[in-house]
């Protein structure tokens, strides 16, 4: 059986950081479960995208993970498979797809490292910032794969940065905390990735590996 896009992205992140110990694809949930978890997450959660969502909660020293993708988003990725090339037809869908895997993976790795307070704003902002930076790096790999020279041009980078950073608007959120969270993390991620772009390949690899120091010890996981 050919590997899925999901499993390939998870393996890529695990090679960069650490093995999470579970197949995150087993944590996929349907729309009904997504609605239930959204109600439990509080009023502000209703403002988040209904196209893709990651849910993390702890109970009895276990981490429960739920990853949701809408039927429309999956249909777009199947119709315009990013493994065959990136374009305006699939770039936004791929960004959402990769970000949710990243959120789940880093949430699980931090839980294994001993972190149990995953309901705080600092945790949410760190997870969002990490997701933006890592997603940008994944997009660079996709673009480079389809270039004969394996090099990413300035035009490529501007295109990626537009879709990942510049097209986002924190004003889309009525909740003051959500506006502040997404404004701050988008600005920080844009700045940090500009810095990575200025480095040579060796220094970039070092910066990526240092971005998140995770351990392999900790608790257990379950599907939400």
C-alpha cells in the first residue's frame, strides 16, 4: 500500500524532531465528533476554522488527540495532490493539512516531555508559532522537489509567504485573545522564517533542529 500524504508529513516531522510513538492518522475524527469537541472547548473555539482542527486534552495522565479535516478540504487535496505539484489550487489546503499534523505532533511530544498544562495561552501560542514555522519549511521542501535544480527562487518564497503569512488576517476573529494570538504568532513566524531564509543550508538545518528540543519520555496517548 502506498503511503498517504498524512503519513509522509508525519514521518518528515518525526525525522526533524522525534518519534511521537503513535500513528497520528489513527486520531482522525469525523464532523460529528468535531462538533462535540468544539462545544466542550468553549465559545471562542467556534470562531476557529471549520475546515481543519486539532483537539488536545488531558485526563488521568493521558493525552487525547483529535484531528479533523472537512470533506471539502480532503476533496481538494485528492483532486490536486500536492505530491504532483503545488499551485494556487492546493496551497491553502496543504497549509491547513500540514499545520494540524504539526499541532498534534508537537502537542504529543511536549506531553511526553512532561508538560501537562496544555490549556494555557502560552501553550496555544507556542504551538501556533511552531506550526507556522514548520509548515513554511515543509512547503519549501515541496517546492524544491519540483525544481530541477532543487533550489527555491525568491518568487517561490514570496508566493509561499503570501499564502502562509500575508493573506492571514487577525481581524477575522471577534475574540480579543484570538486576534492577539494569531497576530503575534504570524508576525513572529514571518520574521523567524525570513531569518532562516538568510542562512546557508548548514546553518538552516541547525536552526531547524534547535527549534524544538524534545525528549522521548512521558505519558501515554489516546484518540480523542
